[in-house]
């Protein structure tokens, strides 16, 4: 007769021997039953059951008692073969969650996610995931949209070829709603500014911006140390002008919400672009704006904890100036300013015969045009190639926060052509008489005073 223990594999035998050793030590009072359960990674209830099985059935009582019994939830063989065929031939680059949704929505194969995971991993089509790191406590979401936005970029082969692009995404912390997503050659000051400006124009000014410590967000004197909030980058200056607080993240785990979102993007967007036949950056960005962002928000955004919004519509009409790369330069003796190999000639202005020796601000706008300002005066506008823009004027408000074009100072203003403060000429004369009229009034006052004096005497 074959020994009853021969039906178990070597691994199963090793497991039973380890369990038996721990149980025997517990029975010998060398370990408490609670410590034995903790060592084996089981509950106290399971430990009591094992103890009873060891006493009743001996050594073999510790084996897996489910052996030889088929699972009542097993998937039919034909369904399993179809599932594996679809993944190999059509959905080979989808992640398991995405593939499970396709099976349910398009092919009407109603199996659980765990069954799909076990089938793909068992067939060797998907690698098993690594064990997760230490437990971290998730930071609570902001309670209202607009209180804090996340901005980050992810470098990936988004177009399913050898080209690498950065995907810049701006999402809301309260709802995970995507406000902006675009593919760019590289994440930089200009591409980040373009995204922030679009969000402010479409949604409004928000309260705070959460980002990594990239050089276009913060100045870090020494790698790994805290950022220097006293030295602003171009993005930092623009956010300060709009009253937006910038928050630096000091680890990827601190930006967990944004990192998890990018994991979803990388597991879905390249496959959707492939199935849509899109292989250009322009086509991908058009697809994102027209369709994908809306669909993504419909699946993954969540309701905010409180009603209302913290976004504030901006009344600023000078966003073109705020979202520009600003550099100060001293004007040379020949009335030129330069940045690296680019040079701009400043024409003569009416309010000053020469700007040589003065400090001006060079604004490099997001549309690649360049403007030069001296105080509130715009003394030059230029195209990207350095050619001067002729007769260019901006439709911006005057005064504080606005701009004054050089052309505004070319014509002399005739002050007598209008009445200050909208007061009519007749009322103005009665309240502010001319010199002859004032003398006549003074003479009448003196005459009346003399008459009163004689009458009193």
C-alpha cells in the first residue's frame, strides 16, 4: 500500500514540515499560540484548527484539504482559449484592467478580473507584479475643485515607436479631473507656461500648484536639499503675480495621485492611439482635446467632497505678459539689447531721445514673438526671426498692470480739446472763475463790507 503522504509534492511536504515544527514548539510551551500564528502568517482561528487537525489526523492532517476537488467557479475551456487568443492577437499591449474592460464591453466575455489576471499570468503572457513597498498613508484630497492642482510630465514612447515625448498633464486634486494634457518634445518653462495659461483662461485662477522640484518650477541650490523659495523661476514669478501658491514635492510618493494617474495614462493612451491609427504629435494632441480627455474624466474623475469651486475668474488682460520669459538687460550705446546670439535694435522714442544705459525688460512670448519694455512703455516688438513688427498694437488696458505702446507717445495731446472730469464749461466757470471775473467778485465783496460798516456807525 502506498504511503498516504506520497500524494503531496516536495513543496507541499516542506510547508507541512515547517508548520509542524512551529506547532510542536507551541505544544512544548516554547512558543505561545499567538506567536506561532504570527510566525506562520495565519489568524488565531486558523492556528486552532491546525492544532486540532494535527492531534486528530497526525502529520498528513496539515495538507491542503481541497486537493482533488474542482473549483465551482472554474471558467469553461473554450472561453479561456478565446480569452488568451484575443490577448495574443489583438490586445497584446493592453494592461489587465484595460483588457478586462474590452472583454466585457466589446466581446461580452463576462469573467472576473482575478480570473483574467490568473489566466494571463499563468500562461506567461503577463509578468507577475513585484511586491509592494512599505505602507504609506494616503493624503486626503482637497474638498473643492480649484484648491490645488497637480502638474507633471511623463516621458514615454506614446506613439508606439522609438520616439520619446513628454506628456504634460494638469489635474485637480479634489476630483482627479484632467484640465490639460498635451504631448510635447520636452517639458520646459514654455510648455509648462502654455498649459497653465490655458487652464487659467478656461477654468480660472486656482489656489495652489503642486509639482516636483524641476528646474523650471523651483531653484534648488544643492541636489536633494530644500528649494530656495526666495529665488523665483519664470514659472514661479508668473504664479506669484497671479497669487497662486507653489508647493514642492520631495518624493515620488508625495505625488502619488499624479504618479498613479500617469500609470493609467501609460497603460491606455499608447494603445488607444495605435487602434485609432494615430502616429503624429499633432494628431495625438487633437485626439486628446477632441475626445480622449473627456472619456478619461468620465471614467476616472470622482465627485468633490463639497459643492462649489475655488476657481476665480481672472480679470487680468495681461496674461500674454505674465506668461512670458522675462529677462532684464542694459541697453548698449547703439540702442541695442542682446540675449546670446540674438540682438534687437530699439528705435527712437518720443519720451526719451536715447535708451542707452537704461535697463529694459525683454519679454519672450509663448508665440515666439519678442517685446521690449522700458517701465510701462513698450519700445519694440519683434518676430521670432528678429524682424521688427510694424504698426503692432495690443488691445490691453492702460494704467496699472497694463501696457503703453511706443506709438501712443508719437502724437501731442491738446489739453484744451476736452473738459476734465466731464464738467460743462458754464459750470466750470461758475466754480472756477477766470482772473477778471474773480477780481470783479472780490470788489463786490469789499463794497458790501464797507456799506455794513457805515450802517453800524
